[in-house]
C-alpha cells in the first residue's frame, strides 16, 4: 500500500544534485550523470515527493510519434515496495496516453518483472545490444 501524503508532479524543475542523490541511494553502482537531457528528450517525467524529499522518479521519453519508453524508474531505497514505483509507472503511462501515444515500451531486469506486469506490461520478443561491450 502506498504511503500517505505523497505528491506526484509532472516535469517539475529538478536539478542534477537531487536526481543524482536519489539515483545513488537507489542504485548502488550509480555514477553521477547530467540529467539536462530531460528538458529536450523527454515526453514528460514524473517525480514523487514526501514533503521536500524526492522519493521517486520515472522518465517517459518518446520517438516523436507513437512510441514512448519508460526509463529510469527509481525509488529511494527506504521507500521501495510501498507502491511508489507502480504509481510512477502508471502516471507515466497515463501521460503518454494523454499525449496520443499508441505504444509504451519498457525494458527491465528480471527482478522487476512483477512490478511491470502489475502495470499492464506483457512480455514481447525484442532485441538489445550493449554497444560498449561490442567488439
């Protein structure tokens, strides 16, 4: 069950410091990065707050036409498994639908399969290549 008193905001102004702090808490191997691309490459993004504390984030990016992509679903470690991630993804899907998007895609690790299935995603055949490791 989702904790009370959470606020979900669509594409609020957010800085690199707050996003990197959230990502560092949620992802042990996170390396500091520049999130300025959000303003130009995202359809929208959603932030979840408990008061002033950023507890979650999801990016909804797109191809400029009918396909959107859920990226970087991130929830602060002490807020995980409380429904925040699911709500973030559902908000992202709703935003895509409101913008006329026909298909929403997501890639995820096996351990997150139940989360994304609970949001309505179904397995499909797809291809993926990690270009940094390609010889």
